[in-house]
C-alpha cells in the first residue's frame, strides 16, 4: 500500500508549489492533483500540456506510478466482468412507472 504524500510536506501536499525548471516557471503538480487527473489521462481527456505535466510527475514519482498501475489493473479487471442483464419484464415495468409519474405531474 502506498502513502499518497510520503515525503511531501503538508503545505506542499495541499497546493501546487511554484518551481522553476531552467528558466521557465512551471507549477508542479501535487500527488493529489496527479491522482485526480489519472482517469482523464487514461481516457485521453487531458490537454497536451496537462498530459505532459501528469506524465512528467509520474516519471519521477514511484508512489503515483504505483497508483496509476493499480488504476489500470482495476479498469482492466472491470472490463472483463460480465455485463449485467436486467430481469425479464423490467423494461415494461420501468416504462409503466415513467408513464405513471408523468401522468401524476400533469394532474391526470
């Protein structure tokens, strides 16, 4: 089990700290910010700059990389689960409930 902010001061773990890399000022991402963006990274939903920031953090952070691996394994395992099948007749029951609800809203 990994500790989310192991080795990171509490003030740093709550907010992004400004740091300079070479001559360009870059806001470093906290562990929590990276982990919050992992699903979007896996889904391809990050901007190019956000993707680079998250991947840069992952390249340097063993704990967040382990978290990503766990998320990947969870997504893969979930995808292999059998799809649930609704009980027979449930569609008709749901549609009837919707009709009744709609009629009650219209004062019928």
